[in-house]
């Protein structure tokens, strides 16, 4: 664990802390502008991952109605449900891991930026002493410290109500943009609850932590709102007109309709399969010669189960008529 901690400080914390201090020096000694600049740089570096995550989330949201249909159809068969869901993902070209993998990769960067802001905002001398072990031996770094915590009349070292409202508001807008109406009322109520709980929770945390971190959250949320608008438009913020079904959606609907129209033979009792699946000659209109020259059954096309008759016993030699 000690080796991991030292590697984390060397690879993540030291570069982030010193970058914040250097940017503060060149951005008019404004630590607020440095936080905004670092947030923009980090989001720009992670733009491909963020874009991939948003697109994967959008595709998963579009599949939710179909997943609900499968859950209702195979509610008693979990194994069949899992197979049909994987088949649906394959047909739609969507991978559930596409939503989580980019987020997992981004998390260490966000954590490093969060911890760096907390350490650079050294309010008491003891915090400034603990910061010294992360500093590079650059003259500009020692020349800039201690930093000025004032930004637009706000103290970045303490909580602020204005930034708390901005954090909650921008997070609500971002979540509302990715939110789509759910067919299941239970899922819809859960999504609506999370739409309000998460922004309120983060707004409350903003009041407890330094406002520098709130400034980072507000900037990140605004950037993600811009990326979200680039991919999906305003999304759930406006009521969109119904879109035409995509090719992959048509294939899925055609397959489901075909399965419902022609059920599998094993779903019917033995002997009734002829009622559901007509003969190839009757279904495709084949002629007598094309069907193999086989004579049609005298039963008039009725199922064999309804045409079961007893054979007459064969006459013995003694019962044959004598020739005149």
C-alpha cells in the first residue's frame, strides 16, 4: 500500500498541484482561473472517452423500452431473458461496458484534481507545510505561494451558497438532458427521484467543502452539458418529436413480430404441430411435380391426429373370392 501511495503522489498529485500553482502565476495570480483552466485541459484530454461514454449511454437509454418488453415476456425464465438481452445488444451494436469503462478510466484523474485543489487551498500554516512535499523545485512555484483564495468576490477556501446553487442547477440540467421517458412507471419514478436527489446532495456537499472544488464541479458540468448537446441536442429538456425507426430497430421489431406470428413447434402439444405449421406444399403453393410427386393424403389436409383411423384386417387366403 505504501508503494501504491508513493506512486500515486509521484504520478498524479505532484503534476496536478504544481500545474495549478504555475497556472495561477500566469493567470493574473487568480487561483479561480487556474482551476477553470485545469478543468478545461483535463476535459479536453478526456474528450474522446467522454464522447464514447455519452453515446453508449444514449444507446442504452434507447434500448430501455425493448429491455422492459423482454423482462415482461421472459419474467419466469431468467436464462432465456439473459440470452435475449445479449442478442438484443448484439443486434443493436451496443455494449453495456461502453458506459462504464470510460468512466472508470476518468475517475483517477478526477480524484487527483479534487485532492490537489483541497491541498493547494492551504488555509492554515500546517496545511502549507504538508503541501511542501508535493512541490517541484521551481522558483515560480515558491514565488507564487501562498495563493490568493479570492475569486470574483468569493472565498474559494470556504463554502458558498451561490456556487452550491450553480452546482445543483448544472448537475440537474446535465441529468435531465440524458433522461428519457421510461415505459415502466416504477423505473420512471426512480429516474425522477435520482434527478432531484443527486443535485441536492452535491449542492449540500458544496456548502461543507471549499468553494474551489465547487468551481471545478460547475466548470465540469458546463463542459459536459456542451458535449451532451453536441451528441444528443437538448434531450430530455425538450419534448422531442417521434423519430423514425432505425434499421437495427426495424430488424429487431421484424424478428419479434415473426416469432409471435409463427411460434416454435415445441411450444405446442404433440400432434398439434400440423395445425400451426402447414405443409411446405400448401404454404408456398408448390405444384404436384415440385413437391416430389407425392400424392396428397385423402384426409383433405386435416392433421394426422384428427385422421387417425383403424385399419381393416387383411383377408386371408381362404376368404378370397374364387375365380369363376
